[in-house]
C-alpha cells in the first residue's frame, strides 16, 4: 500500500511539472523520487527491523512457554521490546520461577506426607494382625475353659448321682441296722 501511494504521488508530481523545460522536469522527478522514495525506503527498512524484533520477542516468549527460565535480563533487553514490556516480561519470569519453586516444595511435602502415611498404615496393619492373633488365641482359651466347665458339670452331676446313691445306700443300711436291733 505504501509503495502504491508512492507511485501515485510520484506520477502526480511528474505531471504537474510536465510543462517545464527538460532540466526542471528532471529536477522535479529527482525531487519527487527522493521525497517519496526516501521515506518509503526508511519505512520498509524499519518494518523489517520491527519484524526482527518481534521475531526475537516470539522466540523469547516461546522459551518461557516451554519452561526454559534460564536466561538473563540482558536476553530480554536484546529483543528490542519497550522498557515496560521488558519489565513485565522479567516480572513474569520471576513469578514463574517462584511458582515452580513452590510446586517443587509442595511436591516434596506431599511425598513426605505420603511416606509417613504409608509407614503408619504398615504399623496399623501389623498391630491389627497381632490383635487378630490375640483374639484367636483368646477364643481358643475360652473354648478350653468352656470344655473344662462342661467336664466339671458332668463330674458334678456324676458326683451328685453318686451322693444320692450313697445316701440311699446309707439310709437302707441304717434301716437294716434298726431292723436287726
């Protein structure tokens, strides 16, 4: 667009001075070429330079986005960004470094808590296993006590039965002795 407008301005200036003698016409063409071509060349050069700066900025931001935070403030300044953008980019990098550091610390804390939790779970498992064994042993002991109580009851029944028989025999003997006397 800039080149097109330059050609139009150049043509208009040439037409305006077309009634002038050849020397003046050549001077006007030279003046028109310099007045239009000079700024056009400057803007074309500056546009390329700006693209280069934007390219460097894009490369730097790409490095930041990929997680590469290992560069210096001078690397940021060399991109050709404005001082405000340089300061904001540096602040962004510092904040990202802090965030990464915090996540690293949190990761270490979670790992330590997980290891402690695993240790406590193992200890609880061992204690539960020991309690299960103790409960089983207690149950076995209770069965033996119950068997002993049952045996004792049977012995008491037998003894009671024997006592009744002895009492009956003693009563019959006493009756026989009284009859004989």
